[in-house]
C-alpha cells in the first residue's frame, strides 16, 4: 500500500510538471511571459486530475468513496 501511495504522489507530480512544460512549449512562450503563477496553476490542476485517477486505478483509498 505504501508503495502505491508513493507512486500516486510521484506520478501525479510528474504529470503536472510535464503538462505545465507541454502547455508552455505548445504556445511557444517562456515561463516569464506565461507567468510563473499560471504555470503553477496548470501544474496543480493537471496534477490533481492525475491524482484522482491514479487513486482510483491503484486503489490507494486517499479519496473515500
């Protein structure tokens, strides 16, 4: 269970980082022009979305049913 819970945190964080970088590069901009606050919000939004689905698929029960 601990390994799966750790995997949920790590994978969701990686998904958030990859999504933030992907969006910045898809719009052909920089983090300075995109704003660090906006990049943080994208990271949190995508990471949270990944966290919810990883919790469901890996059955870690962070989110109660």
